[in-house]
C-alpha cells in the first residue's frame, strides 16, 4: 500500500546530530508493515495533483501553528476535505492531528497550561501508551464526527478517530531518544520552562510505545483502504 507523506515542516539540525527529515522518520517508524512511501513537501508548496495519487496520506509535524495564515495551510485544509470526500484514509501526527481537526471544523489553540515535551503517557481507550510529545498547541474543540481515542492529563484530545476517514495523534511516535535530545538542545532553551526541560532530559532513556502506535497507524490504513 502506497502512503503519501505530506511533509509540513523541516526537522531542525544541530551540531553533533545527523541530519534527518520528517519523511525519513515516518518511513522508519512504519517499516516492515507492508507500506511504501512517497513524499510531497507541502510546506514548500509541493502538493500532489490529486488525493488519488496515493492510497493513504500521512500529514507530519511542523513548527508552524495550524491557525497561522500561511499559503500551504489553506491549501492543505482543502486537500484534507477532498480526501474525506473521496474516502482516502488520512493519518495526522502533532501538527497533522491539529490541521485535520481544524479542516473538519475543530479548533486549535495554544494551550494555556503550557508545553508538553518528552515522554508522556496517554490513555488510548483504557490502554496506557507512552510516546514523546513536543507541543504547546492542541485541539481544544473536537469536530463533529470525530471520537476522542486518546488523552493525557495535559491534553484532553490527544487522539481522534474519524471513522473510515482519519486517525490522528498529538504525540510523536516517530520520535526516538535522539530526536527528543536534539530538540531539547536546539529548540527548548528560552521557549520551554527549565523544569520541563529537565524532566524530559531525565526521561530520555525511558521506554516508549512507538511500535504499538505504529501498528495502529498501519492497521488503520489497511482497514480503510479505498478500492
């Protein structure tokens, strides 16, 4: 099954860390699950010609807010609604989670409670799964037709399921230790409170359940494949 990765940002670089792209991280996370990948860098206004150019779409994270007035965001929202109309399955992660919700009538805002970074535990319908978070924005109003399938104490709407259409999660199951370590060194200072930085640093080596979330993403794509 071919998955189109809609790349909504560029992963930061830092001295001492290898360069990587969001599309590489997602392809690695989902490897061995019967999926192939092609990437469009929508943040650079590189869009597919049609929602039918892939059998499913994965919308990545981004440093941008879904509510920002940027050309790629309006066009991406239109693409999302077209994919819903054509019943081509969508998966969204972090920014992808937020932009899908916003495109379908939900609301995304900066959370007044501040940032979530590093290893965070989420309740997925009674199953506790840990994943790495990196966000302050979150979905504060769930669109009609979406069920909340994951939450944490600081993020009530951390996972959404639009049955037959989209599966979205706020945390980053594509982030392993190295990605969080890079973000802590490259982006956290002056932006994230020191206590949260220390907490995330202390948890860098704690296990996360990325493989379980990747299994759920792959299963969603295959179960909702449009023939």
